[in-house]
C-alpha cells in the first residue's frame, strides 16, 4: 500500500474566540476523490486553506505526499487549488493563464505553450488558447481553472466549492465532467462543498464536518445508509425526523413513542436505554404507501395519515402526509410506477416502513424534545 | 414645441457652463496666445508675423537647457511619487480594513486643507539654514555648522513629490481596490513569489491607475510654479519661471506665449510617449482618475 497523498494529524486552528478546526485527523489515499461536506461555518474552508498553505495550523501537522508541510509556503507546495470564484487572470489569454504556473517554474515559452495547449486539448478547449477569459462560458472557465492547476501535475488538487456559482443545469453537467476528469488524470482530489448531492455523486470518501470536527468519514453509501450521528442523518439526503423516547428494546430495534403518542420502531445506532430521548430518521423512499392497510407488508408496523400535498418533481416526486393521530408531517417518495399519481389532498392513506431501514440515535444535547 | 428640439435645448443648457468655461478660459486665451507667439514687434505698436520667438528659444542655450531640465526633473519627481505612493496605496487598499483604511486616506488628505503656499513655507521653516532640521543635525553631531538645505535639487524633488502624492495615491487606491484578492492567492498557489505576483498580476491590473496617476502628477509638476520658486530659489531653473519672467518682468508677452506653447507641446508629447510605452489607451486611463 502506497503512502496516502494527504495526511492530517490532529490539526487545530483557532480564531480569536472559536475553534475553526478542532483536532482533525484523516488521510486521503492516492488517486481518490475525497470530499469535505458541511454547512457554511463548519471550518471546511479553513481546513482547505491550511492544506493549500494560506493558513498555518496552530497545532498538528499536515503531510502531503509523505512530506510534512509545516513552514512550507503555498508556492512551494505540491498542491494546487481551484478557487470558488475561479480567480482566472483577466490580464492574460487562456493559454497564458494555463501556462502561468509553468512559467513560474522557469520553463521555456515554447515548451510551456505546448503543454498548455495539450492540457486545454485534454479538457476539451483545444481552440480556446487565444481567447480572453471573459469570452468563455461558465463551464469553460471551470475547465480552464482545473487545467491551469492540473498542468502542474500536483500531488493534490484542492477544489473550493467550484460549482457554487453555476446554474443548476450546468452544475449537474459539471459534476459528471469533474468525475470523469478525476478518473482520467488519476490525481487526488480534495473537494469541499455544502451540497450533499455533489459530495455523494463525486466522491470515493466523504468527511461530514460540523463545528470543526468530522461527524463521520466514509463512503457515500455509508453516509446515506448507515449514518453514525443524527447530524449526518439530517444533513445527508432527505429524512423524516421524529423525536421521542425509547420505550422498549427488541434486539437491535427500539420502540419509540413521541410525546403525543405516536409509536414507531427503528434500528438502534449507538447505546440507547429505555427512557432515553431519541431522534428517529426515516428516509422518504423507505416508507411505502397503500390505499388500504391490507395491502401493506404484514410484518411492518402500520400507520395512517392524510394527504397534505403532492410534491410533483418528476422522478423525485413525493407526498407530504399528516400522521392521522398526531398531525405530524411525514414525507414519502412516490413510486416510479405512477401508481399514486392521482392522490388528492385530504385523502386518507395507509403507510408503513421497514424498522430495520429506519435509524434512531440518542438525542443530541440541546435538541431533545425539539421537532424538526 | 417639437419634443426633440426641446431635448436638444435642455442638453444645450446643461452643457452651457462647461462650454463657456472651455471656450472663455481655455480655447480663447490659447488662440490669443498662439497669435501672440507667432508675431514680432518691429516698432512701437508695429507687429509682423514671424517665428522669431521660437527661434530665440532654440538659439539661447539657457532656455532649452531649463526646458529639458524641467522635463527630466518632472519625470524623476513622477517616478519617485509612484514609488512612494504605491506602498501607501497598497496598505490603504489591501492591508488596512474598514476604518483604518479611511483613516489613512484622511491622513494623506489633511495636508491639502492648508494652502499650497503655507505648506511650502512650512518646508522652508524646516529646511532653511536657521531652520529646524539643520539645527537638529548640529545637535546630533552630524554637522558642525547648520547647513542650508533649501535651494538644492533634492529639496525641490521632496517638495514636488509631497505636493503630488495625493494625486497618485487616489487612482492607485481605486485600481488596487478592484483587484480581487483571490487572484493574488491563485498566483501564489501556482508558484509565484512576491515579486512575480507584483509583476505579473498586480501591475498589469493596476496599469490604468498607475498611468492615470503618472499623467496627473507629471502635468502638475511640469506646470508647478510655487514649489520650484520657493524651495529651489534661483537655482531651481523651472520653465514656468521663465514664462513668468517673460510676461511679468520683461513684459515680452510674445516670448512668454511661445514658451507657454512649448511647455504644452512638451507635456503632450511626454504623455503620448508614456501611453505608448505602457500600452494604455487614454480613454481607459481617464475613466480611472
């Protein structure tokens, strides 16, 4: 096994009165796509800027390609960064921009223009070398920013929410392109984003960050199907959150009752004793609908509700229910078959979900009893 | 009334003060000066058209020597002002945040609340033989007797730079403020050191501001009369003094007018050369001022 391209060892960064990055340790394997996912203010930008070298950690060490980066200036690190606003140089042509880093290494003009053109060719901008930055579209600029970094063959490519400024359609397109670029270059990518869909689609591994720490580090599938903390369950993907108390334990499952008397069952994650305040998370696609309770799987606890509204969004369509007794909101994905496309508001409907596919956690301090 | 005619009238009225100012105070006197400069007095109230005034300028070494000296000193003063103003503008635009930035700006502005004459006299109080600085030098044991610091070229340059500094700082600050910090970071990230960033990113971005500041400062310096007269004295040999002498002392308006036009030609020529060398367009530059 080769040494990881990036190793962070107990990295700490404090600003005045708060800890932006709190003793963080992780490693990123060579050639993988690693994402740091978190809401704004979680410390992910600080972490990325420490890797790039713009900020020195207060404590701990960052090693890139097996070499400690303590005291190494950004221009001497084998790392390049794609900036959030791209930061392309308006005073240069696209070709000069891509060749900029090579020029700084003292490469001859002929050689660097050759490499710059070859790199632009590889990202599908073969004829753009003589254009000015403002003549390019958003997606093309994105590719120039990536080409400008990759032409230097860095050990690590850092990407600071590079898709944030694009419109939705282009963002979806660039997601696929980024993934293909990373696969074809084989460079290790470290990507930060607050968009969980970007992180899930692109990454081999994702670190979910909150308050300067990783809540969970794992594959996108791990985060989605096996969240380890309520924060991850709430942040990654859509989820129905139900707050209550554990009333009974049944092997790996727990029975939870809400304050107003709705009883559900879910898989325990971590230690939960009877009487503990818990948070239950049920994904919209885990629950199934039926016009009569008899059509539901007989081994699952059955619930009933009233249709509040139908949220049509093509393949992501869902129905928003109110649980019959407690009037709590509950979101259920509509099946792709179009079976329930004729649902009307105020219609009564039955639903159930597999308790082993719903998760529950001991409630986070300060959130017990609070509803989502 | 035809609305289009109405609009034209409104535009004309709006432009009237500017046109009056241009016509009455700039174009008209210059036309008159041009006529003056191309004639020669042959007897009492008798004039003939001639190039005598311009011939005198080239024939008399003192005149074109002073002329060249003024040009060279103005270029040096402009260069020094740029070197001094750039770090100041950088600090105001990039390093000082919020209130500190405006405070620094006000500090640059404060001297201009005092009239130029008083400011220059202030320099004289500091620098003359019986002044503050020579006395200080004696006290520190650096010189045995007080030295006269006035009437030297260096003193003249100090005065000129001091007078022009603000006019360089303002366009520089505005052009540096518009430079996105992430461009600097990106250049740093791509392997540039401080000097390479300055040369490849900061200066190209600030070029219109630099050119604008240089043009303004150069013109102000070239046309300055007070500072060279007070700080340089007789040694200053500034071309504006020659013009003054011709008009007021010699009462030779024809010669003075010719000198005036030569100075105008000089400043125009140097500004055009400056724009050519820096690859800037006049329109872009003036938008930054």
